[in-house]
């Protein structure tokens, strides 16, 4: 069935359930390894828009969790006849995300992987149009070279960001510094930081 809005009623219901749960976990300061830690709504919506606006057909996500962001990416990619490849190192999360994407009617658009992001980067197809990185920069750093090589000219890497209190890490953390030095040394890239939803995000575009 065709929906003129980006999300179908079933998709909106799954998104609403996940958002409510995520909010509860944040308010309770949950330390459960299964907690969602979903993208902020405006960030997920921005990425869905980017998929549509750039006509992205090959989308990769590092950090599936329960699939909140994957639903945004997949709903948009589906309209482009595209696909989303997503990875999480926790099999319980992959299984949970698969159930959510099935409930949202989007499972056929998504390929799920359970492994470390470095392994995932190596098996990703190319050329990648849009990449979402939704776990720590130091943990993603070993996959950066492979992802850059698979990114198409004009392709985007969006790294979900950090709060104002964490901003100092950008200057002090060796993992962040190594990441930045890698980007600075690469003349095929332009990168910048963007504030959205109270966080600072990193955007990298291949020229
Ligand atoms: C912030 S959550 C992702 C949230 C998700 N994108 C969303 O918006 O719903 C980060 C996820 O990345 C996974 N993760 C962390 N480090 C990883 C790694 N090195 N390789 C693969 N997955 C990893 C965690 O298990 C966790 O589920």
C-alpha cells in the first residue's frame, strides 16, 4: 500500500513505542546493556530527509540497537528503491531490531549484521551513499579507512554527536584526536560539526 507521508501508521506506532521506552530509560538513568540509546527524533528525521534528498540507495548504519534510526533510514531508502545495511555487536539487539522492522513493514529493505563494525565495514558493498555512525568515535576509527574508500563522491558520513558537557573530548581524547587527524590529512574530504537537537554532530562529505 502506498502512503503519501513518509511513515505509515504501523511505522509511526513502532517509532512511538521505541521513543517512549527510550525516554523512560533516560529518565531512569538505566545502565541496562539492552537500553535503546536511540537517536534524538530530530536527528533521525534529518537523516531520513538526507536519504531522500540525496537519492541515497546504499545506506550503512553502525549501531542498530532496536532499530529506531533504521526505521527512518529504511522508510526513506525504500522510496528510492534502496537498501540499508546495519550492524550491532549484540545479537539480542539485532533480533529486537529485526522484529521492530518487521512490525514496521520494512524488514525487506534492511540487511542485519551481528559483528564488530570493523568486520561489517569490510563486507559492506559499495558505493555507499550515506553512512550513520552511532557509537563512539574511537571504536569506529579502525573502520574509517574502509568506509571512506567505499563512499561515493558526494557521499555523507554522519557521526551522531555529543552533548555540550562532552565537547572537551573533541580536544583531549586521543581517539577523537586521531579521528580528526585522519580527516584533516585526507584531501578528498570536507568535514564540519553541526549542532542539532542540543548535540554537536560530525559530518564528513567526500568531494
Ligand atoms: C547508541 S546505540 C545505537 C542507537 C540506534 N542507532 C538508534 O537510533 O536506535 C549504539 C549501539 O552500537 C552498538 N555497538 C557499540 N560498539 C559497537 C561496535 N564496535 N560494533 C558494532 N556495534 C557496536 C551497541 O551495542 C549499541 O546497540
